[in-house]
């Protein structure tokens, strides 16, 4: 399982999983976009480079997802994370692939912000689990 949604009263909460930190971060990006649209339905026409920095692993995750929101505000919809590398839990570089013009797709809601509320990053049964709540 890449990710799952958890019931939350006002916002959207998800857990993303991966064999390592990079895969869990990649799946968290897909989960965040899945709040709005099915990432599998997005054409793979446009590649974008993303970089993020943080003081620790949680702030790195926050900045990564925030950078993806900046792309969203410019009309980019994510299909998937093509490449990702994390250095010392404080720097990230990624290549994401998707398409522009969100008007072409059935976007059901829009993520407005990432939150630190209940954010978790931990190992569970040999995998990495990332939990995030986003404001919609």
C-alpha cells in the first residue's frame, strides 16, 4: 500500500508508506495530490525539478510538500515523483512528472496548506510511515 486516508473532521489526513524515506516522501506527494485528483489520471507531459531544505526531517517533509503546493498554484498536477534523493535528513532534490492546466482534470478539492499538526515520520514493521494533515 502506497498511502491511505484517515478520517479527519475538517481537513485531510493521510499516511504514506515506503521501503525507505525517499519512497515514503514520494508516496506522501502522491497522497497529497490524491486529496484533489486521482494522480494516475494525470498525463505525464511535464517534468519539474523540486528542491527542499529543513532543519530536521519533519521540516524537510513540510518544505517538500510546500514546494509541490507552489507548483499546484502554478497549474501543475502531479502524476508521480520520478526521482528523489534526501541528504542528511536536511536537503531534498526531486524530479516530479505530471501535467499543466488543472482545468483539464476533475479536481474535486484543493489543498491550501500543509500542517505540522500530528505530523509523524517513523519506522513501522521495517517500513517508513509518514503521516500528514493538510488544510483543504
